[in-house]
């Protein structure tokens, strides 16, 4: 399968903006990359939109542009020409577009400096962003192979893994968020951080579990979770590493973890 200019542009965006998801996608079958690269490129564009300007109105406009694009995709009207939107329109149905719209709505938190209202707000943020993205990827991969949607229980398991993966990434970003004057955690004490990671870790199944739950075409959606367990385990053992910014996985362990999920 050859990639056109749009898909190559999406791959380049992901490579520069999201190295972990880029590695996961490159380890996936070529057919799956056609689905994953547009989704992950969309996520790169949306996640960085609030941070490229200090003007809240401009940031809101940037996010609204993407919401308008998703509305076009979901309603079936002519979709604007764009190197990410165009291939995204080829793989999304209306439900997928609505889920990604909720992802953008949750990302509005990134624009402002207010803390999360409570633990439920924090959980909703990760559920709508990271978990929603993984769920959309799973469905899009399944539909691309003309397979029926996964069972409801499988979808819930994928969302739990997506949440855990989002939490791991968020905890890695805490020092950068604090440097921007943000209050990223509802309970930033060591016990609170460890409890967050422990709860999410308990919901993470092994690759073998997900292979039983999902048909082969849907599995590449989960490969982006290849570092989740390692990162969350570090947090449980030494929660101070979150504030220190030392959550990391060695290249050798990283390669092994990726291999296990492929």
C-alpha cells in the first residue's frame, strides 16, 4: 500500500509531535497505518492548539475550526480540503466524529489556568481525550476491514486501557504543565498520585487479554499502550518521580514492551 501526500503529511506530524504513537503505528500492519496516522495527526493538531498562543480567543478559534471540520464529516456534507481532515473523513463515521468532538471539548481545559474542579472532572478529561481516541481507533480499524463493531464489553475494556494510557502520559507531562503555571493534579501528594496510578494499573490487562477480546484488525489501536504499565508501575513504586520529571523507560525495555503489544 502506498501513501499519498496527505497520509505522508499525517505520518510526519505524528513522528515529530507524538513519538510514542508514531513507534506504535510503524509497528502495526501497513493497512492499519492508513487509519492510525490521520487519527493521531488530528490528536497532535488538537492537543497543541491551546499551547501555540497566549490569546485564549485565538486558541478557542483553533479548536472550533477542528470542531467544524468534524461536524462536516459527521453530517456527510462536503468536507474542507486539508491534509489531516481529508484522510480523516475517509475513516470516520458520524459516531466517531462525535466522539472526537467531545475530545476537543475536553481539551478546552488546556486553554485556561483553572485547576480541575474535582477528581470526576480530571477523570472525565482523560476519558474523553485519551480513552476516546483509542476507542475511535479501534472502531475505525474494525470498520476499515468491514468487520462488525466489537462487543460492548470489549469497548469498555479498550476505554479503560485508553484512560490508563492517558494517565501515564499526563503524569509524564506534570512538570511541564506546572512550569506553565498550571495545577495539573487534584491531589498532588505522593499518596494521591500513587493511588491514581494504582487504580488505573489494576484496569490494564495484558496483551494476551486484549487479543482474546478483540479481532485482529482492531488490535493495532491498543499498541500505543505499550509503555503504560511500565510508567504507571514506576509511579506506584516511587510517586515522587512525577514531580521530578524522571518517568522514563530505557530503550531496551521500550523495544521489548513494543514487541509484546504488536
